[in-house]
C-alpha cells in the first residue's frame, strides 16, 4: 500500500516510520506545517515532502494517515475519502459530536475505510486480556477497572485547547472500557479536581479525575486518571468476573528485580507513551492494512470514535453538574 502522511509531529513520526519499515507498504509523501519536521521525517523514511493538497490529490496513493491537530481531522477525513483514499486518523475525529456525525455521513457515502487510532486495543497485553475475557476465563463480567496516569502534566497552553481531560486523555480509557465491557454504558458519573497544577484549574480543566459507568445489565466500569505519576507512565487494567479476575499490569524498563533485607525492588515502569505503546502502534497499522486489503471495515471505526466522544462529553457534563448523565450509545 502507498501512504501519504499528514502531520510529521511526534505521533506522525511514529506512524510514518512504521509504514516505512514494512515490506508491504511505502511512505510516499509527508506534509506538515513545519517544513523542517516534514523534511526530517521524509529524509529518514525515504519519502518526499509535499503539501496536504498534493497528497489528497495524488491518485497513486491508497491511504492517508492523519496526524494533524484535532481541529483539522474532520475536514481532512472528508477530503481524503472523497478523493478515494482509505483513512487512518488519530483520535479524536473532532471535539464536537455533531461534527463527528456529519463527518461519518461523508465517510459512509464515500464507501472508503476509516480507522480511528485507539491504539491501546492493540497493546499485546491488553489484547491478550480481552481475548481471554471473550473466552470466558473470568466468567461473566462484573467490574472493569482502567487506570491511566501520565508521568507529568502537559503545558497549560496545550490544556487550554485540548478539550479537557475527559476528551483529551480519558477518551482512550472510554474506548478501552467499551472494548472490554462488550455492553454499552447507559450512565456516566464523573468527579475531578485540579490537584497537580493550579494553572490547569485556572484554565477550567482538571488533572485528577475518576469516572463510574453502568451498563443496562448492571456491569460497572471505573476509570482513574491523573496527569502526574511520580513513578512513571501508569497503565493498568483489571476485569473482575464471576469466575475470577484478569489483570494486565505496567511494563517495566527491565524485568530485573533485586532482593535484599530491605525487600524487593524492580526497575521503573516505562516513562512515556511512545515506548509503552510502541508495539501497539505497529499492530494497529498492521490491522489497518489487513482490513483494507481484505475489503473489510477496519476497527476501531468512526462510530467507535463517536461513542468515545459522547462518553467524554457526558463525563464533562457530569463533572460540571455533579449528577449522573444518561447516554444511549445503542441507538446511534
């Protein structure tokens, strides 16, 4: 497959180099608002620098990777599918659910594939947990617990344009909760505080939050987020069921432990998402290529992106009002 890449920043570079490393794919062209970033990635990946318009108009390209700022995603998705290209787009489609709905209508009319970059589904450990969950190893699902804590908060300027913690950070965990529950949430209750950086609170956001979700059958999902974890990038999942519990823990820098009279001590956990989810990024690209070649819709779909956004919006509203918010994802 021949790819064009829109956005050569941190995540765009990851995806671009993953394409370039494959024997069955070629990164043809790269576009970015920063000429330096585009040139650097293109030189490393053996691609050429092009404008976004040129990439969208290039009839030789099979697919476009969209790794640009969030407020450009929906427009670029529409332009790419209308130009006959398969699309992989980083989350979210947009910060506005109605805009996402309009975008997905254009995608449906085009008949072209769209995959949303919820990479955590493809983490080998989380994917293995989900597979064993579907096999019934834990029995009937009762409680899903998702913990996601960043090593340090982002700059306040980023927070101001991010859409808030629930839409920016926790949206991954909303998707993961849906992925594991296998039943849509019908109610969302959220609490949040600014405990890490007062400036985040002054910007109208939170940096410490928890969400409870309930499904129609009574299954519960609980999500814990923090913008600060002094011990590294904290990524854990636990599913408790009628037969037992499945758990996927953090990945450490090494598996080495030392035992002394003071106790057991392990190396730190991996400290950043680029290292922690390197295998997941490769696996999701593989899933996208396999689906496109097989003529099947790639997963996660645009609808998955919309549902995660609706849950993030509900959590934002719940935190504002202090009340649970009903959602109806099954009717979308």
